[in-house]
C-alpha cells in the first residue's frame, strides 16, 4: 500500500504538471500550424504522390493534435486535483496512487489495477 503524498510531494508534482502543460501547449501550437497550413508552394499539383503525402501528414498532425489536447485536459484536471487536495488518490478505489505510477503518468486518475478495470470495460 502506498502512502498519501505530503506537501513537498504535491509541490513537486504541481511543478511537473505545470512543466508538462507548457511543453504540450507548445507542441499543440506547432501541430496546429502543421495541420492547418495552406502553403500551396509545398505541393506539386502535377504529382499526386505529393498531394497524398501532404494529406497523410495533415491527418497525422490532426491525430496528434487531438491526442495532445486530450492529455492537456487531463493535466488541467490533475492540477485541479492538486488544489482540491485529491491529487494522487485513485478515483476508483480511493487508495493512494504509487509514486512510481505518478512519476510515469503525472496526470493519472487511477492506480494501475483500477486503470486496467476501466480499460476492460471500454
């Protein structure tokens, strides 16, 4: 069984989440520029392969953008849990989430076992 996080731990995770948020926000800005760019000079209208490659790249950027926006939402929710005093507690079983898991996934809402159960239900 894991111990509940102390004030120093919470401050460390708040800093980590804030840093991840900054990095992800920059990634999102870059992905938006890539996904929604209309730079016609990059394409050769004579070459269908160029159009297909550009279409694939745009679709890939949109998928990454969607994933990053979802992660950003999870980070914001985790920062809210820090403020509320519930950060680090599993939303499934209410037990403390091990630090090893929080170090790997700082915005984790569930312990590993409850995460598995949640994924199986989907």
